[in-house]
C-alpha cells in the first residue's frame, strides 16, 4: 500500500496532515546485500529525473520514499513506477518548504540519505519570477537541510546543473571552470551548492555529492515514464517530439550562425537512464565516504541541434520539419562536459547513444499521445 501524507505550505496543517492510507511495507528482498538495503528519500521524486532514479534504485534493492508536492508532476507517475518496478513505495505529498512536514516524514520513514531533486527549473520563468525561485529552491533547501539535521540524516545527493557555469570560456567544461551563472535559476543552484559545501565543511553534513547535469533527455525504455512538460516545452527534445507528433508545424532552430560546424548550437545531451544510474553510483559513494564531491554528469560529447534532428529522424523514421530562426537570447554556441571526474570519483560513465535518447523520447511521446 502506498502512503499518502498531504501537507502544504500555507494551508491548515491540522486539516491536511496525517495518513490517509495504510503504511507501506518498503520492499526488502531477502537476496539483497546489506549495502543495498539503505532507505533513501527522494524530494521531487515524482518528477522527470526523480521518477527514473526511483526505478533504478528500486531495481537495485534500495528502499525508496518519494516526497513531492506534485506542482510539476502527475500523480499517475506513481502507479507507473510501481508497474515498472513491481514495488509499491511510500509517497509523501508535501512541500519542501514545510519543515514540520519534512521532520514528520523523516520520523515516520527514517532514511540513510536524501536525493534532493525538488526545485523550480525553468530558466525563462526564473527571470520573470525570481522570488519564487529563491523561495522554492533556496528557502526549500534550507528547510530540508534543517529537518535533516534535526533527525540526524547527514548524507545528501544534490541535483545541480550546468547552468552554474553560465557562458563557458572553454569546452569541454571541467568542474574547475569558473561558475558565473547568467540567470536566476543557475544562481540558485550555485547558492545551494555553496550551502551544502559549507555544511560539509562545518561538519553539519557528513557526506554530499553535487551533480551538475548537462541536458537530460530520453525516457525509460518501457515508455511508461518520461518528461512531461506543462504547456509548450522550452527545451529542444520535448519540442522536437511534439513536432514529430504534429502538435507544432515545425521546429524553430534558434540560430545557424554560431561558430560550430553546421552553425547550430551544440549541447551535451544525456539519456535520463544514464543520469538515473549515476545517482546510484553517487549514492554509493555518499553512503560509504565522508566529504563532498562535485561532478559533471554528461556524456562528454556535444551534438548540434541539426545533428539531433538528423539522429531523431534516423532513430524514429519520423520527419521533423524545421525552420531557421534568430538566436535565442541568452544561448551559448556550445556547452558540453568534461565527464572524466565522474568516471574517476563515481566509477560511472554514460553508455547510451544519441539514437537511444531519441528512440526512447519518441516511444514515451507517442505512447503519451494515445
Ligand atoms: P521536474 O520538475 O520534472 O521534477 C521536480 C519535481 O519536484 C516535480 O515533481 C515537482 O512537482 C517537485 N517540486 C517542485 N517544487 C517542489 C516543492 N516546493 N516541494 C516538493 N516538491 C516540489 O524536474 P526534473 O527535470 O526532474 O529536475 C530535477 C532536478 O534536476 C531539479 O532540481 C532541476 O533543477 C535539476 N536539473 C534538471 C535539468 C533538466 O534539464 N531537466 C537539468 C539540470 C538540472
Ligand atoms: C538546447 C539547444 C537551443 C529549443 C536548458 C537550461 C539548462 C538545463 C537544461 C536545467 C540550444 C536549441 C531549443 C527549440 C532550438 N536545465 N533549441 N529550438 O538551453 O541548453 O539548457 O535546459 O538545469 O539550465 O538552460 O537546453 O533544450 O532549451 O536547448 O533550436 O525549440 O536547442 O537554442 O542550442 P539548454 P534547450
């Protein structure tokens, strides 16, 4: 059975709090070794990257608790995670800014570590509603860290972003590159990284892994879970999928005059399953070591917009009409990772190809259409 525990910032906690279902039995298979028996709380676990990470962790024998306010996720994802994994997991519906709800969650489900996905993540929106981003991302993380400290949870894996680098001086980007975010969203990530670093330095947190994702795309190969943007997608892959599905007449290619081989912008697209698996590697390190690591999660290879269109057409057999438009304000010519530190510190490397990303994104998109 799944636990639903509802609690929202600014609502009457007395009326909304408390169990409305039966307490779940977390999955603990007998054949699993002790190292894999840890219980992990995933904030934002119903979202795009969180849901895929939940599936990977469940498959690898971890006990998983999801916490999400469903502000950017469909509750239907919970049933689909269960269908893929065959495991029912506890779910707490709460806002990370609600420290009381977090403390109660930790008391009800003692955990060994937290993976902190929950955040607002739209770059454009962050420039329009900066205070919302400061509140959810920064205040929310302060409350989470405070609740963790109160109950003695001292290990965290944190979702950061290549957005912390801003306009890169050199590609591939190493973790030592200067961090000069160019928007509010990226700055909140850098501030949160700094907070976690300080807590590790001062001993309040024992161990942390800060993961700077590049451009996550694709979906679980079952086609049951994937990226589910609300409204018109701002990111390339979901928009491109919607063009293939004929929801838009053509893809707008933002610029063909960049100093790149074909003139379109280059990014480091990474399959969300590779990314999800990286979290398990990061978790293992965080559970087994003290201190903090900060690593890029990318493939280390950049693809241009036009290369992605060609790969998508080859992988899916779908035509993607496009039209060249002016550059999008704030975009850079190229942004791709030096992925060697993650290989060295986490023993993780991305393995899936650009064709895998396109095929799996399309399987999810075409399934979601019917
Ligand atoms: P997502 O929006 O799909 O998932 C975030 C989840 O957090 C959602 O389920 C949402 O409902 C939940 N959430 C938001 N505010 C909350 C709150 N106040 N309390 C509780 N839950 C809340 O996003 P995603 O793509 O899965 O991203 C996960 C993390 O990775 C985010 O921190 C994001 O900034 C980071 N990241 C994402 C990308 C990307 O391109 N998707 C790239 C780099 C970094
Ligand atoms: C990729 C390329 C566009 C849409 C953003 C955030 C980053 C991270 C990931 C959270 C660029 C081009 C796009 C379209 C296009 N998110 N493009 N037509 O901007 O690299 O990164 O998402 O942390 O912080 O900034 O990703 O997918 O928007 O763009 O031509 O309709 O596709 O110009 O070259 P971006 P994207």
